[in-house]
């Protein structure tokens, strides 16, 4: 009887906090974001952002203009996200970790290293970024 109780408790816990399917889908979003950066593919990058994006006073239209300008001005982009954690709570998730971004412009390379925390929401098309960019 006790092993069955533990099984249901574990199942309930993972069902409430997001299972492997959600984590895998979020991991896919993060991988696509990394590839979009590296390929300077603004269309793929924008497809990962929710129409409901809101962060630090920026909505999706403002963020699109900023990203398009940045992508166009960089000759080379190398982005790597390391050691991040994924926390899922129902239809909301937070991905936190470190990153290294190298951008080349006018023959010079700038390296930015830091921490980031992206917020995602499960929407009709799957998991999309709603804040933190």
C-alpha cells in the first residue's frame, strides 16, 4: 500500500509543477532561441515570443523593433546559455541561468556575460516567451 501512495504523490507533484513534456518543450524553445541568435534569424527568434509579451515597459511591437535593429547591426553573433534551470508552475515557467553573448560589429567583438531569467507561458502554439528579453 505504501509504494502505491508514494507513486501517486510523485505523480501529483510532477503533474502540478510541469512534467517532462513541458520541460522538453521549453528546452526546445531555448534551443531554437540559441540557434536563431547564432543564425541571425530574426523570424525564428520572433516566432518564440508571445503576442502578449510585456517586460520593463516594452510590449511585443517595441521588442520587435529593438530586436530587428540589433540583429541587423551585428555582423556576427554567438550566443550560449549555460546551466539554466527550468521551473514550471502550471501554464507559467521561468528559465534562469547564465549566458555568454559575443557580437561582432565593425570588425570589433564585444563579449557580454551575465545572468538571465526568461518567463514563458503555455499558449495555443505551445510555450512562448512573455518576458525577460
